[in-house]
């Protein structure tokens, strides 16, 4: 009986100690955190890892969309207008300050353009972007325009029709980049003039008003000629009669 009473007394002491410990150290909460109605502080919602990669937040608190890293367009002296547009797009996407445009572009000039740049810097320095890019277009754009006009005027249909059409359209775009004053009739005339004689007369007789119409008419006429040649070849092969030879 004395042992049972001693054990019971020890159990009571241990129960009181556990109760006091539970009051000072509550168990951690495993469920969602509920805001205290008596507290003025709001619990911020958890941010997912997916959201953190969507936007970049700078020190001022403004977010910017993620822009992948891209290489700066290289310029060797060909098509300065296209290079100019690529530079402006790069500056805009990469948030390059305008004061750095000229030096950034000059660092990506190679070949004949890099040699011209050395002379230009000695005479004028890099200066402002407007003056620099105007000098680039004046130096290299004039050659592109003259060469494109010369190639367009002398272009003739000697190989396949598809090759002629592709070469003509490419030259038309190059010329139009430098001179928008040339109307559609000018290009239609140049296109039909360079066609082969068996296509030229048929296309001109339809009086196309656009290059697209002239191209379509030339393709239709080429299909008719190919079909006629194919039928003639089949008829000639059928009319050939084998004659045996006798010794």
C-alpha cells in the first residue's frame, strides 16, 4: 500500500510538470496560419517559386518582364538600314541608355565597317547616335542602293522561273528600302522585261498592275508551256514505230 501511494504521488507530480511545460511551450501549428482578429498586422501570402521567375523586382519596387540574353547584331557594311533597326530593337529590349548607344554599336562593327569607323572616329569622334547612324547610312547605304538598282535593271530570266522570281523580289525589297518613290508599275515593267520571250508576251498582254499579279501570270503561262511540251513528248514517243532489221 505504501508503494502504491508513492507511485500515485509521483504520477501527480509528473502530470503537473507536463502541464506547466505545455503552457510555456505550445506545440507548433501544422495547418494554415489564421490571422489574429485582435492584431493589425496582415500575414502576407506565400510566394511561389514560379512567380519569382516571372518578374524581376528592382530596388524601387517596380517589376520588369524577363528578357532573354541576346547577342548584339554585327555590322560588316551590308544593309545599314536593317542593322539600324536591329540596334534600336536591342537597345529597347535590353534597356540600354541612349548615351551608350553609339559606343555599343561601334564595338560590333567588323570588316569594311570597322575600317571606316577608325577614320570616322579620328575625324569626328563617336558623338551622338543620330549623327553616327546617319553617317553609317550615308557611307554604306548609297552603295547598296546603286548596286541594287543596277542588278534589278540587268536581271534576266535565264534559269528556272522560281529562281528569277526569288532574285527579283529580293532586289525589289532592297531598292524600296532606299527609295519609296518608285511605284508598282516600275517594278512590274522591270519584271516583265526580264522574262523569257515565251513568257513575256503573254504576261504583258494581260496588263498586270502589281508584281504579284505579274508573278501569278508568269507561273500560269509556264505551267501551260510545260504541259504542252509534256504532251508533245508523249505523242512523239507513241508515234515512233519499231522497224526490225533483216540481214
